[in-house]
C-alpha cells in the first residue's frame, strides 16, 4: 500500500512539475519577447500616446509576473490534493481486500518459514546457549527482568515506569555482580585523550572517525568498554531444563 501511494505521489508530482516547467518556458519564450516588442513600439510613439498606453503595458507585465508565481503553486497544490484523495481511495480498497490480497498469505508464509529455521538453534543443547539461558534465569530470579521486558508498558505513565525500573535496575545489578565481574577495557576516563599503540586487540578497541595511516593512533576515549574478568554461574536446579528460564507457578487450592 505504501509503495503504491509513493509511486502515485511521485508520478503526480513529476507531472505537475512538467506542466509548471512548460508554463515557465512558454512565458519566457513567447510572452516575454512580445512584451519587449510592445515596450519598444510604445517607446517609439509620441509622448502623449505613451502616457495612454503605458498603464496597459504595466498591467500586462504585472499579469505575467503573477502567472509566473501562481501557476506552479496551483499545479503543485492540485497534484498534492489529487495524491491525497487517491491514497485514501486506495487505502479503503486495501482494507476491503480489493487490492493485492494475494500478498498477505505470502508474507505470513515467509515469516513462518523464517521462524521455523530459527527454532532448532533456539533449543540447541550447546554450552553457549546453556550459559545464556542460565544468565537470563539469574536476572529473572534476582530482578524479574524477563517479566519486565515481556510486559506491555504502553499503557503505563512514565512516572510509574520510572519507579519500577529503579527497583529492577538495583536487583539485576546485584544479581549480575554475584556471578559476573566486569572491568573497563581502558582505564582512562571517558573524554580524555588516549593513544592506541601498535599491536592493539581489535576485539577490545574499536576505532571510529577519520582513520588514516597505521598505529599508534591518538584520539578521544568515547567509551571505556567492558570485559568479563570472572564468571561464576551457579548450577541450575537439579532436573530443570536449561531452556526453562523460570518455571510456571501453580497454587493448589484446598479441597473440601
């Protein structure tokens, strides 16, 4: 739908621009020479006749100037109005399913196939995946991070979201510090001038900006970076699958 409206808008604008350009060229090649000839003819006649004819010549010149200004504006507004009306008409037809209905099943099928291709990797029994799932479980258990990220917060006011984020931030930071120790890649303060010597590790330092020549490089530290110096993930509960971040809870009611 958006592509159709964009193509229609471009076509109308180009057409209006061509008409406006034609009007300008017509005025320049036909009207202007005629006005110059009239001015020359008036200048060659008697002064008394010039006084009678000059107001009419000025009116013709003013009419030509107004046409040069208003004709392109009117054509542009007409094209814009036609595009808006046509886009509304196409949108109504699309909502009724009268325009390109065959594209919708194709998109769903592509999205489904992409999810099916990613599914085996998401549940793979790989040490890296096990560690990632375990870290997510720790952040959920310590700060309910997954609950927060999966919650639809569009209906909550900003003040309520800010208050909730403060507690989640503190709890997740404490949970992260218990199992992982982080340290800055570079010890200098951000905003200071630093020198990147020859033989630096590209995985630890990313160069940005205008890079010419070879090291050493002089620049301004924009971010100190983070690296892991210790990992101590606690073992998962016995018998729990690594893909289960947090088990569902069911409260059993008493029966009479």
